[in-house]
C-alpha cells in the first residue's frame, strides 16, 4: 500500500493468486483505483491451483470480492496449457501488454511492481521470469524485497517479545 501511494498508482494489472496478487489488488481498490485482473485459465481450476489451497487467509473469499469489485476480469485461456507454467507465462505477457497499452493511452508512466524473495521460484511463468521479461523490455521494476521485509518483521516481533531486562539468575 505504501509503495502504491508513493507511486501514485491508480490502476493495477495482475493475476489473482493468493498472497501478493490479492494483497496488491485489495490495496489498489482501497486506494480508489481500478483493478484489472487476468486469470491464466478457467476460474474453477485457477482457484483450485492458486487461490484455495492454503488452509488460512480466506483467500477464496477475498478473490471473489476483488473479482466483483474489479473494473475488468479476463481469462487468458479456457483451459490450462500442457506444462501448466506456460499458462502463467502467457498471462504475464498478456498483463504486460495490457498495462503498457493502458499507460500509453493515458500518457502516464508504467511502474512494474513485484513482491519477490530473490529466488528463482517456479521457473517460467513465476515472479523471477516476469521480472526478467520486464528488464529485457527495458523497464525498471519496483521491487518489494520479501526476504528483507520478513526479516524486518521477525526482528521487530522478536525484539518486542523480549523483556526490557534479562531475567535474574539464581
């Protein structure tokens, strides 16, 4: 949310997997922006594969709410491509194209943004692959470094739980 405010983001393009995708679109909507969603393949299978599998976080409910409030929800393909990661790669390329066209229409700056742990992840169609594509096209990618963020949260949490003074020794 802080990065979106700093970037003056009014329009967001992403898929809608649990985690960063949903958090991103929730923040876009909370800030009064337009949410544009592209699902890689049919909604039912996408929810099974990428939204509903974690047992906590009410991701499916959040997914449904965003789909209802979004400016548009598109489906890249009716079914998952063989070698499922290609569906995600195709979706990433489609998102890049749609966002690029929209920024040109509005004569505004396109600001690719990624939440990333710095790892190779899932390979083709994953976060690292998407970032590489943006870089290859000459785009600067705003990175939210997940690992650093988690370390900061953990440090704050651990420090807050420590007593002000060490326990007395007997």
